[in-house]
C-alpha cells in the first residue's frame, strides 16, 4: 500500500511538471539515492550513471538488509532486472 502511495505521489508530481521518468532519472545523477532490489535489499549511495535497462552504478555505496547496515562499498553496479525501484534520499536536516 505504501509503495502504491509513493508511486501515486511521483505520478502526480510528474504530471504537474510534465516530466517523464527519463527526465527524473537524468536530474538525479550525482545525487544520493536509495535503490531497492526485488530481494528486499536496499543500496544507498550517490547515483553515478544508469542505462536504458536500469543497470545502475552508484558510488559511496551502503548495503542495508532489513534496515540494518551490512556492508560498505566504494562503487557498486546493480543489474537492472533486479531493481524494484530507485528514489532520491531524503535530505538530513
């Protein structure tokens, strides 16, 4: 349910701005992101690049399993067919 609500929010924001998903992804290169895999594992880091297959390269990568930090990597490559979603990280206040 929460994921559906998040997708609805993204859709509304995109419709207000006339922005495509591709536009959004181009805008977040170089920004902190969270990438959730189909397995439920989260990777957090700085988005370096991605391609049309959603293959993702991220830097300063942290791996979270069940919300707990498990590993830190310098750079990571995530294969697109394993990606459930990608979102920008909330900025810390």
